């Protein structure tokens, strides 16, 4: 339409601006041409509009078909989405259940792995202490590979550990004499016949015929001669057993621990060193108690109680009033405490009962310090010795816990010093206290016997003096 108006306007413009003489003619011609052009353009535009309508109808139909198809696809996709969402929910729930099962199985696997590692560590300890280990180096290799691996031990590794254990069982049944090499007592390589009795005992016989026990060196790679800890009887039994003349032989089932104990037991300095500083006061208390006990024992044995024959003779003489003879008898028995008490009483004859009783008590009190001298010291030593041992026990345990705090409990040998101090001081304290208590008890009983003898004889003689005084007054 815009083009039609443009052509019409152009025709009118040309017609107006043409020559005046021909303006009317030009106007008519222009109008005819414009009308013709306008009709042509109108027809053309109508055709184009019709064509456009047809195209629009076709596009609309195609779009409707496309829209219907897209709606169908959307419905299908929506249905598929809901199905996938439902499947995702199921898979999520299944995943959570599988995750829980996996965590539970992971804990079980860790438990199984820990059990296998512990079994491998026990096997390694048994191999390190087994006398058959030097002849089977593959044992240590298998167990070391299992212990030092970061991966989970699989079935082959577990089977290899089981095989090692069964091989150890087979080696435990070994009872054979065969040539072998070992380290001599001087530290030099040596060779001879080695008799292995299971996993615990190994006996050697060198080329000179000497026999003895073998032990594992540090690390468990070689056998070495145990220093001489056996007596001639054990050596003879070993020789007879190797020669087939005996049916039994002493065995070591402690993997060499008994030999180490025997060697340590022969060294008193090692025992004293293990006891620590508090062992010395305990030993000093024991020595002092022993000296005091011996001195008191000798002294009390010299204090004779006096025989019944002597006392009967003295009382008969006193009953007759022969005081000179009584004094002579007492001079001959002057070492007796009872004799010294009677000598003081005879000087007070003729006095009243109060004087005689006071003289008797005074005489006994004068004799008691000499008789009971150092007994209280012995009792004190008997009490403080176990207390010193207990103090050593506490000190040793404190040292042990300090070692545990610093180094942990991985190596028990690190704690042996404190434990040895605790046990040795307790042992020494009791070993000193028990004999001192027995000695003190014996000496106390001895003193009580002497005091009873003095009291009995002094009382009897006092009664005799009072009776004679009463008779003289009557």
C-alpha cells in the first residue's frame, strides 16, 4: 500500500509540473496511468496477500503439528523423568544401604586385618626366639613381608602365614643330630654336631668332644654357645644322651631365659646394683642388727640363772642362820643376777618387809638395764628394714612409671630397672627384718627368764628373812 501511494503521488507531481499547454492532457494521461498502475498494484498486492495468507495457514498448520508433537514428546519425557526420579530414589536408598554395609564390612576388615597383624607379630616373636629359625630363614622373610606391607593382607599372605605356623609345628617335632655351625664362647665361628630338641633346646658337641647348650644370638640369626652354667652332672647326662646311653636329657623350655637368670644369679654385684641406693641402708641395718644380736646373745648366755641345787643349799644355810656361809656361797656365784639380788637382800636382814621389798625391787630395776640393753634397738631395726624396702618399692615403681611416660610400654626391658629396684629392696628388707625379729624375740624371752628367776629367788629369800625375824621377835 505504501508503494501504491508513492507511485500515485509521483504521477500527480509530474503532471502538475509539466508544460502548461499540455497540462490538462498530461493530467488525464497521468491519472489514467496512475489508475492503471494502482489497479496493477492492487491486484499484485491482493495476490501477495492471498499468497501470504496461504503461507501463514501452512505455517500455522505446521506449527500446530509441531506443537502437538512437542507436547507428546514433553509428556513422554515427563513420564521418563518421573520414572528416572523414582529409580534415582531407589538407587539412593540402595546406595545408603550399601554404604552402611560397606562401613560395617570395613570395620570387620579392619578387625580381621588387626587380628592377622597380631598373629604375624606373635609369629615373628616366636621365630626370633626359636632355635630352629636359623635353619629356616624363609620364616622371617614371610612374616616381615606381612608386617611391613601397607596393603590389606590377602588370602595368599594369610595362607603363607599359616604355612609358616605348620612348618614350626613340624620343626617342633625335630629330634636329630646333624652337623652345624655356631659361635663359640670366645666369639669365634665354630662347627660341630648340633642336636635340636624341638624349638626350645639345642645342644652342641664340638670336635674335641665338649658338650653344652646353644642359645640364639641377638637378632635370632645365629646360634651361640651358652657360657658355662652347667655342673658336671648335667654335662655327663648330655654326653650320655648324645652317645645313646641315656634316655633323657635336661631341656631348656624358656628359650634361654633360664641361662640368663643363672648367669645373673652368679653376680652379686648385679643384684646390689639392681637394688639401687636404698639397698645400702638395709644392708647396714642387717649388719648392725647381727652384731648387736651376737653381742647380746653372748652376754645373756654368760648371765647364769643359778642351779636349783645351789639355791636349795643357800636357802637351807640361810634357814639355819649361817650368814657367813651364805655370803661365801654368793661370792662363788656372783655372775648370776639372782646371786647379786640375794647378796643385797642378805645385807638388809633384820629389816622390815617394806625395806626388804624395796631392796628387792631396786635390785631388779638395777639389773634390768644391763639385761635389756640394745633390745629396743633391735626392734627398731626390725621395723625400719621392711619400711626401707617398701620405700625402695615405691621409688622403683615411680621410676618405672616415668619410663612408661617417656618411652611407653613397647619395650619391657626399659622398665626392668625400676621393677628390679622395687623387688630387690623389698626382698632385702624382709630378709633383714625376719632374722632380726627372731633374734630380738629370743633375747627378750631370755631376759624375761632371767628376770623371773631373780623375782622368784628374791621373793623366796625375802619370805625366809621375814619368817626368821618374826620367830626372833616372838
